[in-house]
């Protein structure tokens, strides 16, 4: 699960932007770009892992709008790919 995988990290930053939303009746699609940074100090000095990509969403409207599809499209990962396993990770 995401919660278990992210628990060892000291800081997490997610940022999204450039939203494109199309509404058709009681359905909508949305797209945006996103970046996520994971930070965990360790003895290697390579403390950050960065994910870059985009998101696709589908929403349905009942009493309120609800997301029924959420997909992250990875473009690339940079930084310490073994962040949680780095020697001396705090």
C-alpha cells in the first residue's frame, strides 16, 4: 500500500498543475502534469527521489462529483531509486 511504502520517508511533496477538464453531462475527464519528491536523509547524501509524469482522471456526478478513475503516467524517475534501503537512512 502507499501508506506503508511512504511511511519511512521524512518528507513528501506532490505538486500538480496545468489542469485540463472536460465536462459532458454527469461525467468529466481531467488531465494534469505532476511531480513528486521523496526525501530521506542518509549517509550517501543522495537524499531525494523524484517522479515526473501526468495524471488522468475520470469523474462521475451523483449528489457530488466523485473520482472513479485515477491513473499516474510515469515519464521518468530521477535521484536515489533505492532511497529507503540507503545506508544510514534516518
